[in-house]
C-alpha cells in the first residue's frame, strides 16, 4: 500500500467514504471505480502482517472486478443512467475497503490491528457482502446491455465467491493474540514474562528494530490522546498494549538504531518545532472570543478556530441559529473539529515561554492532562512502568558501558512521556546514577537530557540538591559540556532546580554557574539562550543572587540581545530579568550606566508591535517604573526627553494587561509630577506610595 496514503490524518479502523453525488454521469463514476480498483489491485500481499488471508482474498476479488469494469468501459463507452445506483454502492464499498487495506498494511499499528483481528475480519466480511449486493443491483440494468459471455462470467464468479468466503480470524493471528493477552496477565501480577514469548510476538508482527517498536508506542500514545474522554475500558486496553510495546522496546532490543531512534534526530525534531514557533505570531494562539491562550482549539466549518470552552458558551448563549462569532455566518454543520496541530504548537509555546498569561493556561491544561493521564493509565501500565524502571536502573548500575548508554537513552525516552514515568524512575533511585554518568563523555548527552526530563518532577529536584556534588556536576555540564546541546540541557536543569530555595542558593554560590549561563546567552543557539534566561530569572528569586547576576555583566549582555533579537519569547525573558534587576539599586545603576541608549531601546520595544507581546510590554513599563523609583530625578529626566513614551503609556491604559495598565498609570503620574515640580525649581518628583515594583 502507498505510504503516502497512510500518512493522511485518518485514524485507524475508520472509513470516511464519500457517497458519489446523484447527478454524476455513469462514465465518470465508472472511471473513478476503475482507478480505485487499480489502486487496490496493486496492494502487496507481504505488507499485510495480520488478517493476511482475508486481505489477499479481498484484493484478488477486486482484481477480477477490475477486469470486469475495464471490459464494461471498453465495450460500452456510453452507459445508461440506470447503472448509477449500483456503481455508486460499489464505489462507496471500494473506498472503505481501500481504507481497511491501508490499515492492515500500516507499519506503526501492527499490534493494534492484531488485537482487533475479530473486528477486522468482520469488516472484510461486511464489505464483501456489500460488493455482492451492489453487483446484484447492477445485474438488472446490465441485462439491457450486450455484454460478452466472458464478462458476465466474471460477475457470476465474484457473486459466488463473495457469498461463500468465510473471512475468519486466522489461527496464527489468534495464537499470537493469546500470547499478548498472557503477557498482559503476567504484567498484572508483576511476573516477568519469558523473553522468548515477547520475541515470538514481535517476530510475527515483523517488528525487528528498536525504531519499529518505538513507532508502535507512539501510535498508542496518539490513540490514547484521541480516546482520553471516551470509553475508559478502551483507553485502559490501549494503555496496556502501549506498555507491552514499551517493555519490549526496553528489554528485547539490545541496539538502538534507525533514524527516529537516535538522540540527534530527536533533538532535530524539537529544533524544527522551535523554528516553526519562531515564525508564528503568538496572538494567533489566543481564542478570538476570550482572548486567552487556547487550551483545546477546535475549528468550525467556516475555517475559524476557537477554544472549545468559549465556543460552547457562545453556542449556549440563547441563539436559535448557531453562527461563527468572527464572520456571523450561519453554521450548517456545527461539528467542532479538534485542531491537534495548533494544540501541540500552543502547548510547546506555553512550556517554552515564561509568559504569565500562558502560564495560567498551561497550569489549567496540565491539571486536566494529569487527571486524564491518571484515568487513561491501566493497572497493567502502572506495574509495567515500575518493572521497566527497575530494569533500566539495574542496567545503569551494573551493565557494560554499552548497556549503560543504551539504558540511559531509554530513561531519556521514558522520562519524556509522562509524569507517572518520571515519578517511577525517580523512586527507583536513578538520579544518583545519572549524575555520575555526567562525567562520562559517551553517556553525558543522554544523561543530562534524561535529568532535564526528570527535573519536571518536583521530587527529583530535591534529590539532585541532596546528592553530594549533584548541583556542581550539572553546573559543570552547563559550562563545559561536550556540545551545545548538552550545555543547553544543563541550563534547563538549572532552571528547574531554581524552583527549590536550597538549590537556588547552591547554584548561586557556585562561581561558574551564573557566568556560565551568561556565556550561554552570548554563544548559544535560541534554545540555549532561552534555557539560560529562564534559569537566571529563577535564580533571582534568591536575594543574594541578585548582586551576583549584576556583577557577571548580565545587564549589558541582555541589552545586546535586545538590540539584535527578533524572537518574542527571548525579548520578553530579557525584559523580565532587567525589570527584576531594576528593583534593586545596583541593578538600576547598571542599567542607567548606558544612559539614553538603554532607555531609548526599552521605549522603542514598548512602542513596537512586531516582536513584543503583551507580557513584554508589561515588563517594559515595570522596568521603566522601577528605574524611576530607584534612580530618582536623573532617570526621570532622561525619560521625559523621549517624545513617544507618553503615547505608548496611554495606549497601555486601554490595551495592556490589567497589571500593565496600573503600572502605566503610576508611571504617568510620576512623569507628570516631574513636569509639575520643574517651575518651582525642585527636581524631586511627587511619587506614589508604591515603593517596589515586581516583575511578575
């Protein structure tokens, strides 16, 4: 089957066939049927891993029908309209059969197709009966047409075969299904299955590499995401089968090979997503109704996308006729189609950016995701994960050099998948082993990437902090890692560690930590800059780190970044750090040391609409207000010389966030107070009672 066809967005075991319109001409319909039959006829028998006999029998019948349809077209170029009904039913059935055969030949859903063998065999049976019915409908008008005896014999042959073919589950399929169910039962009682049974199942399915096994796992992850709000029993079964494949991936395969299995390729995929996020406007991620980041984007028939909760409220607003909020167009079809691509982009954007508005959306999404994941996870899945965690930790502890690297990579993959996986791995005691492997060049990249994933689990941060020298090892990797990827992973771990007070102190006291992060901002790629920026922001939560960050020359580095950077998230993060530094006297002095140039740059960013988010504008005004409050008349005197500032501040009163509006109002009063004080000769502005301005 064509891989291109398999790459569509259609889900497995769904058949979105389209019925031909009533006005279609018999000739057009016949030509389309012949094309469909030609495509099905060229299906390769060896591509059907399960239900092989049923699939081959269906293909054989379609090949005979292809001959019949071609003869019909050649002998009668002008067909009567009376054939349309029978040909239409045949066309509809051919479409469904094409989808079913594509599913049987998919390379990432072999286990799922095996476990659905009964359903698949029944579908073959139903579709074959549909072909038989359609041919019987065709026989009446065909009697009025002069057809060769040979052609009519083709029809009779197919009718006989479609009526007698049993289409049952093959014995080998059933035996392999029983093997899988037996292993799942063993998992439920925490019994380690026989490795030879696992290999037998994989060999039968034609899964011979780590990469092929991993594709099966990814398929189940996608299916669980689709089914998470539907029938629990199906979700649990999907979860159990995914765990079966995860266990096989970890235990059976000794070599990680294939393009998708290599760490380099995975990193490349994340870079691709980052590149895509860089080219989009974050305002496109906001719902046109609520103006908040969309948690569950859905698309209407008009092509416009809204957050599901918002559009449902709109529909329930008392209107008898449902309309599209943006266009006012009446909706003939009110179906809400999930926009999964946009949802993934929004999730990635929210996770990568420290925007307060995004953080609120992400926190709500995370809580829902955790609840959904908890319900989706079966008892088998939980016990398998604990068994896998024990297995990989044992390999890391006592395995050969190659086994250690293989196990660390498996930990990296597992820890990326879910919070439950991370919790199991941390409980199994993997953190100290990973920290030790940071010293090994061959395992360093996988070890730090695994630690980055595990750091999302709050318990792991405490464990790293309590391990003797753990923080120092992470700092060393961030500063001197074998490549840029390793260094930026190290900065990411420091960001998560900065959420723990004791770790914030330990990282700050390390003389190489903050200078190393500053160096990464200067030399790293966008991902590295991002990780370093958010790590520094987290470290600033510990008061003693404030002077260390200023002393490391952070202000000038951030100013240089603002001058040349066009990425909204990096601009926002840089402004957030500068606004925090400006809350203390030494930070204000460092920023004002640049004089008019620095202030003009900040105001220019405030004026800009091209690369400054609402959060970025809020940080701008927070920064300017802190400079005025802590820098006094000298700072204010520099600001009043910038003619565009007042216009931007007044614009924020109506268009900015609520916090930006309040701070803009305060700054306007400060500037007006400065103006009013000038005639009396006093240079001290009339300041409001608010003394400190916080960045968040």
